[in-house]
C-alpha cells in the first residue's frame, strides 16, 4: 500500500470488482470523496485517506487516470488467474469470453486472504473504528471479512437503483415462485407486487430456470446476502431526483440505509488512451451539431454475429453519421482480433469513403464522444455508466439492452422519455427485428420528428437535474453531496 496517512483521520478502502464498468465508477467515487474531503479539509472538518484496492494491472491503469497531486493511494493484491483456468492476464472481465465469466467471478474470491491481511494491518495501525471498507456488490465476502475484523463496511452499487432492485429481486426470489406458461405474459415481482415484467425478461436475467443448480446464480445470491447481513449501508451511483422509486425499492429489498451519491462521471477512463480516440474526435469535429450516432455495447458485452450484420446494414441505410465501437461477436473470444467478415462486404470502406461512419476496434473515448456537441444520440446496451454518461451530457438513447440490469435501465430511460428500445435481451428472443427496424429507430431518435424533439427536450432537463445533484457549492448543495456527507458522518462521525 502506498499510503502514509496520518493515524486516526479515517481511512476508506475502496474495492471494485475487476471490470471496467466497476473500476471506472469506483475511481470516480474516490475522486469525488477526495475533492469533497479537500473542500471540507480547508474548513478543518475532515481529511480522509483513500486507498483503491485491486490487482496489479488494474492498479497500474487506475494510477494513470488519477490527477496529479491527488492523495488517492493504491494497494495491489496478488492474483493468479491461471490457477483458476483463466488466461494468465485475465485481470478484468473485458478480456475474457462471456462463457468464462463464472470462473472469473469465483476466482475473485481468492483475493480474500491477502485482502484480510491488508485490512488487519491497517486496523492495527490506525484503529478499527477509523477503517471502512467500501466494496463492490459482487464482493460480498468483504462484508463478512470486515465484520470479523471489526472494521466498518459499506457496499458501493455501480448499477442503477431501480434496475438493481428488480434484478436482485429476481435472483433472490424463491425457486417455487410460480411462473406463467407463456414467456410473453406479465408477472409481478415477488418482492414488489406492483412491478410487473414480461416473463421473458426473467428468462433473460436468470439464464436458466433451474437456478438452484446454477453455480453463478448461487454465487451472486450468496454475495448479495453477505452484504445485506453484514454491511452498514448501500452507497449508490445515482441521485434522488433521477431514481426516487428505485431508491425506495432497493432500500426495502436490502434493509440497509441508502446513500445516493451520483452521478459520478469521469473525464478520463482508466484504460490506456485508445489508438482511435483522435479519429473519433476529428470525425465529430467535421459534423453538424447533434447529428452523429455513437454506438457501443460497453466494456464487456457484445452482440451475435448475425445481429452485427443487421446493425451494420441499418446504420448504413439510415444515412446518418455514426461512430461504432466493435468487439468480437458474442460467439467468439472477447479479446480476439476483429475480423472483416463480421461486417457486410465492403461496409467499412463504403462508410469511410462517404464520410458517413467510423468503425473503432474495442475501445473509444466514450465520455469525450458523449460530451461533443456533434453527438446526437447513443445506441447503447444501457450499462449503468453509459446511462449516466448520456444523461450527464443530454444525449438521447437508442437502447439495445442485452442482459441483467441493462434491461431495466432501458425501461427506465423509456419512462424518463429519453430512450427508445430497438431490441432487448440476448438469451431468449429479443433480437433486433432486422436492419430496417434499426434504420427506422435511428431516424425516430436523430430525425426532426416530434418524438426526437421531445427526447432532446427531456434530455436537456435531466442534464440539469443530474448536475444540480452533485453541486457542492455553499447554499446550493445538491442532494448527492448531502448524501455523501451523511455517508461519511455515518462512518467516521
Ligand atoms: C457492466 C455491466 O454490463 C452493466 O450492466 C453494469 O451496469 C455495469 O457493469 P459495462 O457493460 O462495461 O458494465 O457498461 P457500462 O456500465 O456502460 O460501463 C462502461 C464504461 O466504460 C463507461 O464508463 C464507458 O464510458 C467506458 N467505455 C466503454 C469507454 O470509455 N469506451 C468504450 O469503448 C467502452
């Protein structure tokens, strides 16, 4: 650990799950606490030490994304992916195929002994009451460790409140819970009878109906229960204004006090500067305001090869400019080199020659793209970070959720009036209806019709709400800043 913190001031150990969609919001949380701490520190109130805990490759990239002069420290824990049948460099979900996810999740529990050593040494040095673990929802064992070692614990939920409440309720519902015969029938949730979903969405969530014998489901449920039994609170990357209903539901389900401290949005991501980053910005610079569609399925998700073809044809037929971040289709290894045969013949050359589109491999500077005035819409899988980043920059969403929380984030965006779904789900049906449908939905969102105008108006309003929530200035302190203060008071008094 590279921290040399004054004893007794309070020390937060932030421990994200090993995936970009989790590392990024944890880094943003650390930066936010650090900046608020410095603010409060000038009035002499509080000066906290913050240490982000991860494995060595992740620590190295997170370190590069921390601003100079920041007091955020790092601790790396030994991790040997090959001991768990994973590629030796598999320190993040973005570099492993979807099929290897269960092995990867289980492998993260091997971090427990070195993590407990780290916590007990810190507690011995600084005092148990001055140490708090703030860990990812998928690392439920940290709550048990913290409880055994006598230090405090809070969970940080990097997904949305509404989607998490619905998702967790489905994971945890009794296997005997009756199901309709027809997947298109609606079903009330076990914990929230007033929330009704099509049963096909349950299928997209649990992957298999025989959950009792599904090791991944058992693992996830165990992680949730450990948090719900041992943790002292739930910190969520959302705001009271964006998700009042979601916050109520997740508080009820978990039984924990909730702290909505978001949106936490970052400038730079922990990944290296993408090689195609400049190409994207130059392309945007050459296009009119609000004209470009940005297409990405996040850091670890992707669509089937057949769907990639339909999407490509639909984008080309729309005639609208686009930037598309491509990853190997879901049937292939996520780290595999992208092959031209996964796109229609001559597609890339045609759209480049017409200055219609840029196809980027693997990673693009998403936040910079969404912040650019030429970006007019985002075709997204609706990972929660992508949702928040769109709201923050008032970019309407063409949603194509693939699994788990994404399905309910998409629903929420539609309810907020800033999203239109083009396809939904990967497990059971839900595939895009064809390239013509992609073309038509893109036109609905990027065109000049009433729907597009309404969405832009709503997006502008939500942007104001999102930014007001994190305003840290004097009399106008936002709800999320106040929640952060309550959180830190609840931990360190
Ligand atoms: C995962 C889950 O899939 C998602 O459902 C959950 O809500 C969070 O964890 P991920 O799929 O990676 O996340 O999506 P998302 O939450 O949107 O996070 C991706 C992050 O990586 C965003 O901050 C985005 O800005 C960044 N990113 C992604 C890039 O900067 N460039 C890219 O090319 C892709």
